[in-house]
């Protein structure tokens, strides 16, 4: 399944620098002026997973294929974007297309980098973007309410849709995001066509100066305090350092660089893993001599659903799944050894796939 995350924030907070760091297929222009990102740059980043590497060491396949996240670098929003200020309408539309939002917030001082909003204030910056998204959602909800009110007079089925829209409007009027409203599955279906901006999970990136990369600073601490009741996470990182790491080609050079900065892993790895966790995703593996591969699914999916990410025919013709727990595969060293030791299980249509399962599907064509 394709996961798409959009990087947003005010101008000159480090969005494109972060994009340059995470993308392995495209490079954005990280320039110090407004709207340097005119079209949303898109790139793919491999999801780091040491389990995939360990499986490959045992199986020695022809190729190893990690799962990937699609990252979209969306231009800097400004105050008034919901009313079309700057390039607001265009880029708010870009946000509608993503599954999750990575909100970059400036948490460092630098007089050489332009800033329109006065003194550094991460909480205010967060609220500016949040307000613009809420205002745009309110506009969408009110437009649909006008149409639905007329139809609800003659069609009883439209009543729940109207009630849902009224709840959404009240929530937005109170300055709250739709994702915190706790809508039921039926209510979510009623507003699915609106692709509401505030109905998306958010991961905040506190972009700090180099001296604060390990400890954070008063700015990042203020941001963490501001979002602690939202259920959203804050990743503290120095985007410029991450971009430098990403530019190094050899693993040895990267290791030396990280050792110099006393880093155990790139903060980007934490960012990607946190995005997965935010969206309630998990990974299963297929392992054969031709290919060892990671597949992304939603937690709670049953075996036929998991099979569908390989090919839709796998779900339609699903018979059963051969399953080996990742820990067992590593312990015994091969599929054959797991089978001999009774660690290969046969599971049916109701099996809930576990994170790390090594699977082989049997199906009818």
C-alpha cells in the first residue's frame, strides 16, 4: 500500500532541507526566499528495517526490496492561506492528497534566514498553520451543509450526513481539528468526499540548531508542551545535519559523520518509524531466493487483506497462508529448518497478521 506524507510549515522553516534529506529520488531547491517550492516535489524514501537485512543475510536472495514512503514537499503556507493568500489554495489542495502531515517548525535563531512572523515562536507558528487548515475545512463543511440541508428535507438518508456536518462545523468553530471529534465509521463515510485537512494525523518536526540536536532547547520544549494533549508526537532534529548525512554515499562515511556528532542513528529513521506508528501500520515479509521483501499493511488486517498488497488476485483466491514468526526464522535460519522444527504454521482467512511475520500465500487463480 502506498503511504504518502506531506511536509508543511511556514516559509523558511527547513521543509525543503528535510525533503532533501529524506528523498532518495528527487532533490528540492532549498533556497532562502518565499515560495521557492512552486510545484510540490515528490520523492521516495526507503523505510529502514534491520529485520529485512537480517532475513536477506540468511536467504541470500537475488534482490532485497524495502517498503517505501512517498514524501511530498509542499510550499510554505502563510497566514491567510485559507483565503488564497500567497499560494494558499493550490497548496492546501496538495495537502488533501496525503495520508499524514509532517509539520516542520522552526526552533532556532538565525538572523540570516528570513522570517515574516517576527521573533521565533514555535507555538504561534503551529497555531497559524492549524488555523488555516481549520478555516479551509470550515469552508468545505459549510458548502456541503448548504446542499445537504435541501436534500435532507426529502431524503431521510441524508439526515445522518447533515448531523455529521453540523458536528464538524461546531468542532471547527471551537478551533479544534476534525481528527479529535471521534467520528464513527458511518460518520466518516458521510464526509469522506471532503478530504478534510484537519482529519489527518500530524507529526511535528522541531528543527533545532546544531548545539541543541541532542538536548532540544526552550523552543522545542515549548512545542512539546503545546501538543502533549493532542496525541501527536514531536521529533527533535537538525534538518541541515540530516541533509548532510543523506548526501554521503558510503556507509563508512555516514558512520564516521554520525560518530563525530555522537549520533547512534539518523533522526530521519526515527521520523520514518514515527510516521508508520502514527498511521497504525505494520510490516510483514516474504522471503525467497528470488526476493526478500517488506510489505506495509494496516494493523489488524487479516491474511487475505495482507495478501492483496502483493496482488488483488491473492485476496480473491486466498486459500491459506504459511506463516513463520520473524524470531523463529532468525533462530532456525531458514524456512526448511522452521518447517522441520514445527515453527511453520498454516493459517486461514481469519488470521490477524502480526508485525514481522514471514509469509507465503497459497491461492486459486
